[in-house]
């Protein structure tokens, strides 16, 4: 499953917790989080004016892949 995370209204920092991996995006940019569909209901997302925190479930038990806007892998979490 792919989950798109975007900086819609201006620059934003997207942080993946509990590991603390972060990406800074300019207005209009996005990244994609690829994860097992069965884990999607346990993902918690908090949004504030200049950032997004994404809390991923079950550290160490699954891979989460972060893709840039062109679909290239930029990070693998756990």
C-alpha cells in the first residue's frame, strides 16, 4: 500500500517516529510511504502547520519504504 504525504500549503518537515527519520519538503512536493496494507490501520499521523509526524507500528517487524516523487527509494525504515 502506498500513502502519499505532501507539503500542500508551504514547506513541511515529515518525521517518521519512533526512529526520527525526517525529510524537509518544499511547497507542492511529496513523498510516498510504502507499507504492508495490514499495518495501515495502526499508522498514526499528526499534522500541524509546518509538519507531519508519522508514527509507525511494530518497529523491527516490517520494512517501511520511503519513495521520492519519482518513485525512487530514498529510505528504508526498520
